C-alpha cells in the first residue's frame, strides 16, 4: 500500500464546478468555508511536542454537546490540522464540538507515538469539555486514511485510552474513512512509519479489537486505488468476530481523496460520506 500525501479533490461547488489547482486543493477548499456563528479556538496544546496541538470548533450556545475528534491522514509522515477547517466547520454546524488535531509524524516518531497522541487529545478534550460546551462522556473519533488507522487503533485497543486516563466507556463510536487497518507494511513506502523489525501482526488495528468496543462505521471508497479493499474487509471480519456493532458501507463513485472531500458541506454532491457520518453519530449519541 502506498498512501499519497495530497488530498486531490477534483471539484468545489462555489457558484458551479471550479477545477482545483493541483498544488493547493485543500487551501482552495478551506478558503471558501465560512465559519461565521462558530467559535474557533486554535492551537491548543494537548501535549509537550510542537505538533501536539488541536483546533476546537464550537457551535453557538453549545451545552453538553457531543464531542468529535478528527484525525488527518498523510501516510503518518505529513499532514496537519490546518488542512481540515472544512471538517471542523461541517460538523460544528450540526451541533458537535469538533477537535481537529495534529500529531507527531514519522519517521522521527513512528508507531505508537501518533496513537498515543490521539489518546492524549481525547483526554484533553474531556478535561476541557466544559469550556466549549461539550460532554466529556459523549466522545466520537473519526479519521481518514492513516488517520482512520489511528482512530480505530486508539479506540479498539484499550491500552491507549487507559494509559491516557480516558474511560473506555466515554467513547461512543469510531468512524474510519478509507483506512489501512490490516496490511503488511514491510518493504513498502509506509514502512518508515513503524519501528524497524516490527511485525504487522502486532500493530494492525484489526488484531486489537476488544470485546467491548463501541459501534463502528467503516466507509470504503469503491474506486480507492491507494488503500486496498482488503483493509476494510479484514477489519469488518475482526469486528464481526467480536460481535461489535458495525455499519460497513462501500460508497460508489468515490476514490481515496473524494471520500474525504465529501465530508465538506459544499462537496456533498460528490458522494454521501458526510450523511453517512451524521447518521451514525446521531444513532449512537
């Protein structure tokens, strides 16, 4: 598996279809996202590293609102919270307090550093929930691509939440969007995201599903040429084996990039990613 580092969204709905410049599709998308009537608090530190920061998107008059943590992709070696303003805005508009995080990157910080960062971000959101009108015991986690790996691993492997002081019962659901949950990274371009000599069997989220894991939503892009379909299928099998509540959906006409782009309110014409996530969140609140 090779995970590309740029989210190439082909179109933006702003007065029609406008082709993106290949060099900065996320900049173009975020530039037209309006955040009026939302409170955005940027660069809150949840840990000691410079990349241990998150932005909080807060709905107007939020009280006891559910909290959603978004984790970006980028092969574990690139990406930033700053690229995903459109995600924070999209779900804050629906009444969620949204944390959009950055995390320590490989190869300097291989697995499990970025998983530990996700757990620490959840702990920070719980600790500071009242400041943003959030409910510390109504948490959801969502990630795209490498971030989906992080999201599923941090929730399904009780070790990480326990070490960070997050009650496992506080997380009510996890959403993986085009995630690499079960593959052999040895000899591949993403091998530098994992410790040298490590065994994928000891790392992959599909091997870490706890019996009391919360409901899952796994979204797979029908035209994904980056993350192989077997990742979703193996993760589904692992969840089914433990009888974990699961919604597994293959979204037609979407690829590895447009499945994430259609989380934006302005890009729902691309596919139903956003609606699938909203339905799951509302069902499990």
